[in-house]
């Protein structure tokens, strides 16, 4: 729960409000007309496509090194969540009345900060911020479990796995005077989410909230204090997406 409170930044809160406002406007607009069942046969198609626009908030789950307490000058290290963008292409395969298989390759821009607090000769120093930026090619696969459609609305939940490739990984960069915190080029983990399908005359709009938790350790071992103080970094991402199909 503390993690959820921490990662939902001001930008994400504004995004949630925008989703709620959009849904309210859509509902009001539809309510002003005699009720018509839009796109009645759309979900019976075996395959359909779309695109997704999203706002992400990313940070790390940190495990400190066993030698952390012996690093005399280092006091604490914390992860600071930052916002980014997602752009994806939706491929949806119908498995049944209530199940779909989805593949949504995406280009994702994420940024995360590691804040180090140092104490030298008993005096706490100004925090040192290490900004880590990533550009991912995301390859997620998931199952979509849908509720019964009611008029032009349908709720759903999703769950699955994701493999990501960091295009700007500095895994192979020599750590000389830059004191980098380097991440692995590959990341993989599981994700789950929920959303609502809203059917219009010409398209289906689906606001969606999703959580991702990395399984592997993306930290590249190095001898600089900023990496040596850590034993493990796992990605954690909160995503709000707007799907058009």
C-alpha cells in the first residue's frame, strides 16, 4: 500500500482525473440520445487491432547490499518515482465470449531517480541524485477477462507477463569517472490491471490502469559506491493507458 501511495505522482493523479472526466462526458453524451447498442458485432470478430497511448510512473524496488553498513560515508539510498510515456499497438485475439489473448508491443520512455545521502566526518552532505533514463521496447502478452456487456459498457481485468529491451542501456559502458549506476539491457516480470470498454459508433475506447513488477535483477554489478551499496534493483511501473480499438 505504501508503494501505491508513493508511485501515484501528481501527474498520474491528474491522468486518473482525466479518465474519470472523459468517462463522465462520454456517459452524459450517450445518455442524451435514445439508447443504441454500438458496434454490436465487434467483439465477435476473431482478430482486431488498435493502438494505446499511456502515461507511466516508474521506480525501483531496492535491496541493499549486505555490506551496506560497512560503507561508512553512505547513509541511505532511496528510489524516487518519475513519469514517462508509452505508445503501443494492440493485437487482440478472441478466445471466447469472456476471454481474449492480447499482444501489445510498445515503445516506452521511463525515468527513475536514485537518491543517495552521504555522511562524511559526521556531517550529512547534500543528497546525490542519480537519474536513470530508459527507452524500452516492451513485449507483453496477457489474458483479458471480460464481464458481460451492459449497453455500451464492459468491465475487464488483465494479467500476464512482459519482456523488455532497454535500447539505451549502459551495461557495456566503462565506468571510469562518471560513476554510473548501470542497468541490464533485459527486464522481465508480471503485470495485471483493470479497465472499462466503452463502445462508440466507430470505435471502442478503453481507459486502463496497470501494474508491472520486474522479477529479474536489472542492476549491473560494479565497484563504484553507488552500485556497490546495492544488491538488487527490480523495476516497478504503474501505467495509465488509453486504448483505441
